[in-house]
């Protein structure tokens, strides 16, 4: 999914060359790109508010990819020689507005998935690095793909009756978006999920999640020290932030689930510290 996000986003690689073909000046192009920063910020604020109002991750991701679908289709159909300002800039604004609904929600689902699997304890940092590397691969491949196969040759555009600036291969954006939407709907309808808030009991150990506090001994934390250490490591935090980078800007937005998870892990860390102090005192005695 992450590579699909980056591939869809990088259709914007074609924006500046097409703008020049449509007669835009460098100043006009720069103004439009500056406006895109405001559009991203507006999307971040709205997505953050919705997350803290308990809107689930899946609807937010679906909204984002529906917008990608519409934006990609519009760019293919409307980026022609007679395009008005909004016919050209509108699809790009739609891409940038939609991304904040997708990136943090995808990372949140990924984070929840790896924390729900005790067998991944000790590998959380590696998993966060993998999601960031998946974004990097998409970021490296898609500009080359767009420049080589999506942008049409100016001579071909001028010589033929088809005045579209993008080739039919640009429809990879709505196609990939539709695949992701179908997969999310399938997951929601047919993939079995445990009831919200339910946790499976696990054996108490250093490398697995411990029993819930309601069933555990007093002051025994729920998360292992390895899990806590990885979650708060600098390397894990860097890769986690980079996994939602958009157009060179790192999205600082954490979902409600991510914030609650980090608060819980911090409380667990404090309890582990208390347990360690008690054990040290017992040894000294």
C-alpha cells in the first residue's frame, strides 16, 4: 500500500513540465506550488481532528484513495492545451489535500498490527524501517516512470489530434487506488478481526506482552522492556516519521491510536523502572 501511495503522489512529477507546456510562467508555477503547502496543512488539520473524534483508520484511507482516484482521472482528462486554472491545479490540490488522510492512518494500522503480534517483539524497529523503505522505493521509481512513460512527447501532442499531456499509462493512479479501496473493503467485510479493545492473554515473559492489568499482579506492566525500548528508540522514531513524508515534508500528525499507544508504553516503562528499583533494593538487602 505504501508504494501505491508514493506512486500516486508522484504523478505530480509531471506538473511543472505540463504547466510550462500550457503557457504558465515560472512565477505562476511557484505560486501554485506554494498554495499546495497550504492545502496539505488544511488536510493535516482536518485528518487530525477526525482521528481524535474516533473516526477509524480505514474510512480515512478509503476517502484518501477515492480522492486519488478522482484526481488521477481528472489529470488524465483535463490536462490539455485549453485547460483553465482549476482544471489544471484542481487535480494536484486534490492529491495534496488527500494525502494526510492516508499516510498517518496507514502507519497507524501498520503499528497496531506489529504491536498485536507478540512474535514480532524485538523486531518493531526493523518493521518500522521496512515501511519507510517501501516509501523510498516508490519515491525512487515513480519519477523515472512518470517522466519516461506518463508524460507525452511535446512533438506527438502538437502533431496529433489527441492533445492530452499525459498518456493512458497515467491511469495507473486510479487503477492502483481502486485496487487499494477494494482490498480495504474486503478486509473490512471478510477478514476476521477481534472485537475492539480485546486482547489475547499471553504468557508473562521478557519478550512477549504480559497479561492485562486487570488479570496481572499489581505493578506488572503489560508491555515488555524490549517492546518499550524499541518504541522509544531514536532510530524507530526517525523511520516512523519518514514513512509519512509527502513531497519533501514530514507529516507530524499522530493518530489517536498512536498517541494512546505511546502513552500506555510510557506508563509501562515507568512501572518497569519501579520494578527494577525494587529488585535492586531487595538485592542490596
